């Protein structure tokens, strides 16, 4: 990770630590939803305006949210920021076989069509995996 990312990761960890900020420690994935929506809208406005300093600032706010949600999940024992980055990289590689594999597409429309197919298949697999996990949790232990 680059120094800036390391620094932000350390700031988020400190905010969520026992000696950190009471407000940040109280936050949950659900409690942060309105704030994430607000930040996404502010990013949209900045992108439409094309003001680079605003775009940078709003991207930072979104990045903070990503890191904060990952930290909350890590504290709950679910996943880490590293897990999020790794799974995203793998997903992008799967969805870009024309870049990371041997597929070829003639144009952006073909790329988008393939992307939608892969996304649909991934969703079905994820639903199947979640259903299996839920069934295992409900099954009595022997």
C-alpha cells in the first residue's frame, strides 16, 4: 500500500480504537448508509462540475467510507480491507478476459454485454453460496 493509504488506514484504525472517537466507534454499517449516500451525491456533483480539487476531496470521503466499513467488518471478524481489495481485483480480472485472458471483443458494446453475463453468473453463484451457508447454520450439529 502506498504511504497515503497506509496513513488513512491508520487514522481509521485509531478512530475505531478504544481511545479513538466515540462517534466513530458507535457506527455500524447501517448507521453509515445515509452518510455514504450523501458523500456519493457530493461526488456526483463534483464530477459533473469537473472541479478537480472537489473531485479529489469527495473521492477521499468515499475512500474513508470504504476503509471504515472494512474496519468495522474486520472488528466483527468478517473480512478485512485486504480481502475487499483482493476480491475486487479478482472480480475485475474475471470481467476483463480481453485484458487478462485470451478473449477478444470488437468494441465496448461487446465488452459491456460480456460484463453483464459474467455479473449475472456471479450473482447466481453468490446466491447459491449464501443459501448453502444459511442451510449449514440451521442444520443441527452432530
